[in-house]
C-alpha cells in the first residue's frame, strides 16, 4: 500500500472548516472513483495555533497513486480555489510504501 502525504496550514478554524468541507464534497469524492484508491483523511496537528494539517490518501500501488500526476510525479495538485483559501501549502507531495500495518490497514485474513 502507498501513502500519499501532503501538508498545509489553514491559519484559522474557519478556513480549516471550509477546507474540510471542500475535501468531503469534491476531492475525496473524486478520489473514491479512481482505481486503486483505498481511502483518505484530513488530520490537523494537535495544539497547533496555525491549524497545520496533513492530507493523506491510501493507494494500492504507486501506479494508482499517480492519478494526480500533472507535472512531476511528486508535484502537489492544488486547485486555485484551495490556493486562495490556505495560508501556506507544500508544492510537493511525499509517497511512502507501507511495510507493516495492523488493524484496518493490515492484511485481510
């Protein structure tokens, strides 16, 4: 399983709520339709006054994770409306290959 990882700063609770709604209504819905998509999550850093956030998505393999590729494989895809909303964001995403997992992320038996 591949984990696609991207970081940003919302800045305020209001922006964080708007971004969360955007993900639920559009991005996560679009991702769910792509082959190899296994799930996604938005997380906010605990005790962060700046509302630092991480968006992770899970993919069956690296090829499936490449659905977002518009430039280099690790270029972040950030819509203009999202660029205006967030205080800052990474221009690159990171990919991690899962070596061991447990719970719902672990292998089905």
